[in-house]
């Protein structure tokens, strides 16, 4: 697999996913099922080109880090996503942009637990960290960044791109370093589940108290994480980006995918 081809495979997989996403917009009744197909079909279609196996399912290196490392990493990622999400929506509101922030109802809980937490955690990780990262593995830090960027674009709405990129970088780095995709699935689930629980908070005092508590967790988890090996390895990985390799990944197919995502976002809000 040459370098140029690897970049096109990664973007190509995401293009197939996007086609199913667009299809789901026209058939909302079957959106959840189509979303599953959107993650499954690219993995099957590109199976041979990604060496026929899912990245991060063999030869894991989880023992190189402590339980404290993992606990702090999870808390830092989840609290960081919650804070970035809150800040992004606040800035949007201040800027006059219209965003939908509905409070979930009790009757939605089990449906959202399955289709907003469990299914995305498994299928999106299988596609992005299993397939896309597998195609980009030899690129090292450049591959990690590209995988995180594609994951952020996967969230379509620009409002979600900041915290999706933050989560994408941390989850991708975690899976890349440990070579264990199931950690990424667990972290993805925990992050979505935390977001689900927060959606039940009523606006006002409870929401403000929750944000203060989240900010406290974010700071304390960072201080705890910064002392460990996982933090040092993550920082080293994300800073060690080869500019030439990154440019090789920014193929015309990638830019076409990014343009298509922007077009879909515009069309979806018209």
C-alpha cells in the first residue's frame, strides 16, 4: 500500500459512510439502521485494502499504562468534551446562530442509550479507529491527526467539530498507543453516555452547578494525568507530526470529502 493510496483509502471509506448518511436524511424512519450500514459497508468494501483485519484487535499494549493513567485519561476526555460543547453552544448563541438544544425526556432514555451511546461507540469506532486508522497506521502522528480530523468531519455540524476533534485526537491516540480498539469503544460510549445524562439537566442553576463540577473534574484529571506515562506518550505522539506525510494525506479525495460534508451541512439546515 503506497502512501498516496493509503490516504485515498481513508477518505474513500469516509465517502462511502457519507453516502449512507445522506440517504438517512431522506429516509429518517430507517436512519438508525442506515447509520449502521454506513459504518459496516466501508469496512467490508475496503477490507482487503486495509490488510483484511481491524486495527487494534491484536497484540494490545494495555499493560504499559496504569489504571490511574486510564481513569485520568477517561475523565479528562469526557469532561473536556462537555466543557468544549458548552462553550461552543454558548458562543453560537451569543453570535446569534440558531442551535437546537432540547432537553431529553425520560421516555427517550433507553432509545438514546442504545442508538446514541452503544451503537455509535461500537460501529463508529470500528470504522474510524479500526478501518481508517488501520489504513493510516504507518503514518504515525500524521495518521493519528488525519484520523481525528475525519472523525470530526463525520459529525457534520460545525458546532460539533471542536469537541469532536478534541475527542477524536484523544481516542485515536489512545487506540494507536495501546493498539486496543475496545478501549476506544469504551471511552466513546462513556463520553456519549455522559452527554446523554447531561441532556436531562434542566436549564438554570442545575446546569451551572454541573458545569462547575465538570470544570473541576477537567482540571483535577489533567493534573493527575500529567504525572503519568500515558500523558507523556500522547503529547509526544501528537507533537511528532511529519509535515511531508501530512501533506501526502491531504489528497484531492480528502478535500472533496470535506467539501461534501460542508455541502451536506448547508443543505440540512435550509
